[in-house]
C-alpha cells in the first residue's frame, strides 16, 4: 500500500495510472518493447552534469509521489553509471519522464472441428456423422503501459535523447513497484548512445 488513512480518491486515480504505467512487464519473459532515438548532432561527451525537470511530466497534479521518487532514484543510478554527476544547480542535462496506460482488446479466432452425431443421439457409440467445421473466438482485455524518458540539453532547451518502453502490465510487478521501475528504467537506458557505443567496442 502506498498510502494509509483517509485519501482523496481523485488523487489516487492519477497515482494508480502512473504506477501501473511504470511497472512494465518486469516479470514477463518477453519483456517490454524498447525504442530510442537521439540527436545525431549532439556531443554526448561534452555533458558533465544532470538534474531533473521541475516539475516532472508525471507530477502534473502539484505533488510528488512515491513512484516518482522510485523513478528518480533509478534514473539517477543509470545517469551516474554513464559518468554524469548529479547537480541541482545549472546542470548540463535535464531528465524528464512521462507515462500512460490504455486498455486494449485482442480478439482471436481459431478454426475448430467437432464430431457430429446428427440430430439424434442414436449414432453415439456406433459411428460419427460428418464433422462440423466452425471457429472458436477468444476475447482478451489487458492494459498496456508506456514509459518515456527524455534527456534534454538544459542550455539549448533541446531534446537530445528519448527512450520508450511499452508492454503489457504485470500483476506481479504491482506488488513490488520499486524493483519493477528500476528494471524498466535500466532496460531503457541500455539504449543510451554512449552506452551502446561503449559496448560496441
């Protein structure tokens, strides 16, 4: 539970949406789909420090949530692993993030064949009639979460890198959002340009 005692339900709704969007498939074998893009003209080696956008894209309701704290901790860990130093005053880079959830429906139809005994039951145990061809339809409802991480050149106010994770939401991850968020953030930052270039050498 993130909160105890009496809580305004209108405030819980956006918090729940943020939480579910961040816990992307951390416990699923297939994992989320990760995409990224960056500014080819940016010199990533020229940046030394980083901070966070204020307010963050996920704190539009005027307050910071525990989920936001988990995200900031995970993002800071990844940025420092990339060699950047955290700074609250005039950082070179600003990190921001956004999340979204949406309901989706899959309708799958598969062919099926059933044995026919005709209109009467007397064939049963003796022989079958002609097979009956049909189809089985399965409808599945599920939630998809999307997490965006932006890295911005603070001086130029220019986006230089973005990473996106999208996938079905894991119920198991809901029980441990901190670990799920760290996993999702780490997977996204694996696509960061300097990390990719370093691993390619």
